[in-house]
C-alpha cells in the first residue's frame, strides 16, 4: 500500500470515529472490543529479520478488525538516507484492515500468530482512543531507535499505557535471556557478513544485562512475556493477560533463526591465526606478498576505525558509542602503509612508524586489560582474538624490516 493510500485510510478511520452512523472499531463500546497482539515471524530481507507485530482491535458486533502498527518508513522522505546514516530515522504509525495487513506476511511465508489479551472494557476503550489519537497527522511520526524505540516497543508501551503500567512493572522484575548483541547476532546469522559488520559496530551498550521489559524490543519476546503476565480479574485475584499462548493463523515457511547466538570467538580466532601465519611467511619469502597482504589489513583496519569514530562522534547511534574495537582497528593503521611499501623496496622508513607500532601494541594491551575491569565490559573477544595475532605478526614483520634498514 502506498503512503498516500495509508494516509487516506488513517483519515477515514478518524472520520469514522466522529460518525455515529458507522458501526465499527472507531466508535464501538469498550465491551465490544477484542484486543489481540499479532506477531509476525522474521522475514528473509535483513530489515525483516527481527520480525514485526501489531495491535488488532476487533469489533465483535460488526466484525470489523483493524491492525495498528508502528513499522512504516518512507524511502522517498527527503533526506532519508542521510538521516539513516546519522541515526535519526523517522518511522510512522499505520493502520489497515487485519486481512489486508496480514496478506503480505502470509504470502511471504512468515508466521502470523494472534494472541488475545484480557483487557477490561475501560482498558480496551482507552487503548482504542490512544491509538486513534496516535494516528493523527501531528502524532503519527516518531524517531526510530533499533533497540529502545521501535515498532515493538511502541506496541508494548501502548499496551502498558492501557494496563496502567502493570506490564512494565512485571517485565522489569524479570531478567531477560540475552543481550542486544546476542539477539542481533542470532537473528542476523542467516546473513553472516552483515552479522559480522553489526557485531563489529556495536559498543558496550549492546552488552548490558537486560530485563524482560528491555528485551521485549523483539516481537517474539514480547509475545512470550505477555503469556507470563498476570492482570487483575476484578474480584481480588489475578488472571493471565494472554487468554491463550497464541493462535497460529499462518505457519512459518522460511528458515527459522537459531535459538542461541553463534559463538564467533573460535572462527575469528582461527581467521586471525591463519592471516598472521600468511604475513609471517610472506615476510620471510615473499616481500611483495607481505606488502599486498599487509595493505589489505591496514586499509581495512583504517577504514573500520574511521567509521567507528564517525559513529561515535557524529551520529546518534548510541549503541555504537565508545566502541572498544577502536583500540583494535583505528585510523592510525593507514599511516603504516608507506612504511610497509618502503620496507619491500629496501628504502628507509620513517621513525614515526616505529612509534605508531608501539602505540598500537599498547592499545592491544589496553583492550585486553579492559576485560579485567568490573561492570559491563564490551564483549568484543572475537575481534580481539582476530586482531591480536594479525597485529603481532604485522608489527614483527615491519620492525624486522626496520632493524634491517637501521643496520
């Protein structure tokens, strides 16, 4: 559905709320509203890997059912790509008839699950009124954040608002199962290169222990946590918020993400050792090969360092701030390129190169020592295991060349 068509639909819903002749979700009494969480499984495209969800309001008298979700973005928005790079993405709330909203997911092979929620008539009415208010043109946009303010946290917060804060109170008291980094790696493991890039770019923010409330930034986690949430039954007792574990509307026909995040330490450690061995062999028997392989590493390390520095200082991607991988990959690596090529040709190298090498080795020591500090430490051991042998081999090769030149 085009953005124009969506806006027209939103306006139609607002007009319906003001029209007593229209019987449906917009003006039904709260007692006639059935509230459900609709959860869509992960898709194949990278921006679909985290899944999606929506709040369904159904008028049990007229049969009208509307899905409200917060997952619309507009590629045609002015400055979209620039805002995306800066971490200032604008998302929109959306509403569509349930059948229309679910058709795409069913046709794409993604699972669709309905979880009916036990809201009182007053809570259902308050939720409906808030969602309609949120659909107004002046309220429909919001600043998107991957972890803290996304299409699922907005659904979670709307439900929590209608429930008077009960949902947040109970979920904050429960520990989450994984960190942001682990959930990201798990869900992106079907695209290994993208998974590695994201893991490299995440800072210590992604490694903090999460409560179930924070981890419910994911649709599947929110669905699971709602199944364990209790609400008042109006008679002094409690009852489950979710009236069922979830009615499967359409089964998943795509590859299912693993239950746990892949452990990247051994693969990256082996890659680092192999690359370091190639550098040492090239330094002994193939000077041109050393220049070639070393250049690949230094250029990659320098570019990665520049990007990490930009993410930290010039964007609002707070999950990438204070990234300890800057100690392993930084712009100073580019300064060693002339030395690498001069060594190959037997030319004198700058004495600054020796100081840069020592500085880089000290940075490696700091990166190792950081893991001995108390508190939240960035879980970048895979990249440390990769970079450590590479830098040691490259430093040995360059200093070996420097010694020869100094003699």
